[in-house]
């Protein structure tokens, strides 16, 4: 039996491959799929999708936190952070595909804003 991804059925093997890639990159399966199809999508659309993912993960994290499911809430909060960093990276033309890229985005923003974002980012990792 396959796995449904928002109405798209994929084989268990394909899903497991996507999941392994997502875990290795500290991303969600949705973000991995978006990363691979992004080359064929307008940058403005990619930013919009990343922002919608950010809102979705943040909302879900808050629900899980309210129910006391802290482990899963933490995963969703991380997804919200990475989706937001992806949107920023996309908008600025910065690489945003690896954990290292995220750290570099945070460092650049920290320098721009004069804020200790690196320390805050380290606390959510």
C-alpha cells in the first residue's frame, strides 16, 4: 500500500526515500518535494508556498504544545523556522538547502539587524 501526500499516492518505497532525505536535511517531506520542483516554479510562488508552510507548521506546533505533546511540537516549531528561513533565502537569492545554509542566513540577518540571532537560532536547533 502506498502513502498519500495531499491526495498524491506514492509507493511506500518512494515515501521512505523522501522521508530519509527529509531527515538528513532536517526538513519536512513537503519541503524536500518543493526543493526538487522549485526549479520549475516562479520565485514569488516559492516564497508564498514557504510562507504558507511556515504558518501551517507554527499553527500545528502551537496546537501540539497546548496539548502537552512537546516532542512533536518541537518538530513543528523547527519546521516553521526552516520554512521561514527558506522564504528569506529565496527572497534574498541566498542558498537555503542545508542546515549550514540556514546558519549562514541567520548570521547574515544577525549582522544586518545587529541582533544576536545566532544565539537564538542555536537554542531552537
